[in-house]
């Protein structure tokens, strides 16, 4: 079993900047034995990533990241070890992307009504085939000279509390978990300590998700310091869940995040991969 792993990454198939193949090549260069590609609401990069993994000797875990609704804002759930052709999930993700497209069009109209010269065609051109989202709008605003940086675009216009923001129409936790469990995916609550929730509220949320079949909690994460990591591990232990970890790598969009690294430039412990695989084996789930 390889020591170094990363079970949470994004490519240009969603809102990252590296192609799926380039991401896997980078993983090989960083000494990772296993990397999970978990793009937002899409599985379109998995074939390329898997092919690159075969060439480069990196085990690629096919995954995705789903956003679901909650009283505490968006909750992100990772689905790991998807089959090669997850038909039911693919159909559900298509519906989610169509809703996102409508949201993006509304966001463009918000800017146009405010007097900014931006078009949806320009937004699509910036995305260049990627899954369109706020990072692409931020890049368009930089191209247009409206903002000096993508960070400024979020601070001024695109943050959750800003005038141009349009809320996402999200599946419920029940719907999201059902989508992933239908494909026999291992489900992991991503970056739990970033949620806008008190510890009792977070405990209740994890309990609710565990009752729906949640498998694990992402304890190891770049923005989880030692205290946050310890609390996430206790959450998992209290609810009988496995631990997971990953960098949430996005490439140039988040240059401060290095593939395969977590808080304080640490590594995700390799034993958690073994623990997750053992959990799948106990459940009688295949490993693709």
C-alpha cells in the first residue's frame, strides 16, 4: 500500500485549472500512490484521469463532490470508488448542471443590469468547456478590467453575501446521499469544520447523515488545524465513521494549496486508505 494519498482534488472538468491527466501526472511527481478525482457535480474527467493513472502507476479513485442543502449553508459530500459507468448518477448530475446553468445566466444578468458589459457567451469562453461557476465569472471580471484579481471579484461581487450572488438550487441531503449510494460509493463529509455550525449542530448533522449511510468524515484538510482535526476525528469516532483526508487541490485557483498536502504542509496518513477499503470490504462493496 502506498504511503502518500490525496482523496479530495479538482481538475478543469469542474473548477480546477489542471486537466485530469495533468493532475494525475502532478500526483506522480509529488510521490502520491493514490489520488481521488472529486470534481464538483461532474464525472467527465474520470476517464482521462484513470487512463493517466494506468500510464503513470498512480491508483486513481473515481469520485465526485456533491453540494447539498442544510440550515448551515452548503454541505459537501464526496463520493469515492464510483463504477466506470455510473448511469443513474450521471443523469442526476446532468440535472444539477442544468440548474447551475440557469443560475449562471441569472448572475450574468445581474451584472448587466448593474451596467457591466459582460455576456454569457464570454463567460462560457472563459470556462473553455469546464463546469461553469463563480471562479470563471471572477476571471471574466479580471479580463474586463473590472477587478484586479479573482480574489477581489469575490470580495466585491461574488461572495455569498454580495449583491451579484445567486443562491444555488441544491439537492437535499437525502437526495444527495441517495445519488451516491445508488452507485455503491463510499460517502465522506468534506471539510466539516468549515461549516457555519456550532459543535452541537455539527454533531447533529453528522448523526443525521450517518443514519442515511454516511461512511466517513474528512478530518485531514489544509484548513483544519490541529484542534479542528482533533474535533473532526472525535465526530467520526462518536458516530462510528471512518476518517478521510485530502488537499481540495484546485491548481492555480488556490495556489496556496499543494497537491497531497494538508495543514502545516503535512501529509494525509496512508492508513486511512486502508481503513476505508476495509470498510468497503465489510460492506461487500467492490473496489474499482
